[in-house]
C-alpha cells in the first residue's frame, strides 16, 4: 500500500545520549507527535480540544496519552509533571491556523477569531514550563502578525535562542507542495532546522507515494482498506474529470461543461479547481477538502475520481497503515479529511525532532 515514505516510529531515545521527552500542544491526530517519535524523541502526551482525535492519536503513538483539554486550562506544573523523568524537556505545538490563513474570508478582523489567542497561551506555557527546546509550526502568514512577534519576544525575554523560517515541505520528504512556518527555540544556545533531506530532483512524486494503491471508482471503496474510498461524482463532474488533463485546467473542457462562474472575469482567476494532479510531480497542498474534486487540483492523475482518504493521508506523509478510525466504525469522510488536512505532516515533524537531537549533541 503506497510508497514507504515514512519509517516506523522509534519511541526510545538514543542509548548513549540523554533522555528526551516532549509534550505536543494542539496535537490533533498526532502528525507532529509521530514525526518526533520517528526521530527518537519520546512524546508522552498530546493536548487537544477535539475529542474526535483521541483514537487516531493513541492508536498510532505508543504510550503517548491524548488529553482532551483547552490549552488555556493547562498549567505549567501539569506539563512539568509529565516531563519530570526526562533529562531534556521539549514543548511543541501547532496552534490552529484558521485565524491567519490566506483562505480566511474576514481578513480585516482576524483577531476576532476564537482561536486568535491560542499562540499567546503557548507562550504562557513556555514561560511556566521553561523547557530546554520549543518548536512551533503554522502557516507562513502568521509571521506578519503581532501575536507572532509577541510570541518571539516572549521567548527571547526568557533567554531562548530563536530561529524561524518558511520551509518547503517537499524538501523534507513530504510528497506535496506545502509551505509552513517553522520556529525552533533553545535554552542551550543556537539551534537551526536541519538541511533539506530531499533535493528538488529527489522530491517524492504522486506516483511514488500512491501509485501502487489499489484502484477505486468514484463512490467506491477498497475491500482491504475502508479509507481507500472515493467520493461520488455527479454525471456532469464525471464528464468534467474525463475531459481534464494532468496539470490542466477547466479551460481544457468543451464549452458545455464549464460552470457559469468560469465564464465570469472573477472565475477566470481560479484555473486549478476541478484539476487533475500529475503522476511525476509532487501533489498540491492537501487541504481539509482534498476529497472533493471541485475544491482544487485533487483529481486523481489517471482514475476518474477525487483523492481517497488514504491517498490524502499518504500525501501528507502519514504511513500507509496509520489508523484513523476504529474497526467497524462508520466513516465520516468530512471528519477524517479535516483531521488529515489540519495535521502537521509527520515527515516535517521528524525534521523538527532531528534538529532538536542535533542541537542536544552540540
């Protein structure tokens, strides 16, 4: 099932080095946790307010405990109690990105979003815990906001060395074009993200990632994997995808298949919706709606359908056997896709973990 783009998580720290323990804030289904564990860092707990993430987090992350709790209610003493047996303490997290995303409609009033202040809660916990290392991941647009400037200022005031960059996820083995802001902070001196693990010519392609998965028709499901399931297409959308070319646009369609909005000047600026991916390129950014043919370039390169849930997960660099639902549970395509699209790609989490381990060795 899919290319082996992710190794099994290694939950033990190096035998000769200090023990490294981490807590993951805003953990979701465990993408960042899994990546850190793969690098050799023991993540003991993940906090998130969404209880529907609990099964996936705990089923795939060893002894890591999912705690359903608002981060504003978490205390430094609580986190320190979970990390007390480790030589090196790490605090990581990806606060919800919705207030800062370019896709947000009400851009003038971002600070009114209910999740706006969560990064400040991260800063509060950093001050209460004073871990040896901190990492934060979010959308690139966050760097323009005062709340990010305040977060960085807090860390520097506390004596941390701070570095941050917008990185290309495909340079770290994630088979998609995804830009993310990554921050690393250290109490022990300078720290930086490890260099790219994949050159441009070595980027993992769609074919390498999902080319070996069993074929599925629109509306169908693979008997061996309930997540290898694709959304139903209407008759006209089936005609549209059959008229679509990899990396093409709706302009490739005959006139009778085009939507009314495409004929307006405003619609002409969205050429990639209803698009097909290309086999030998990396995938587009996997969003929470990747299972919908009409929301981006999420058409399969060859089969006449949108991506399956399993394909979206693998393109996020989750291993092909990552568990998202309990056996026999009814699948909510919307819920699982939201979990996958919102996750930190595990391969990016692994790069963060390796950077922290490298800093420990200095």
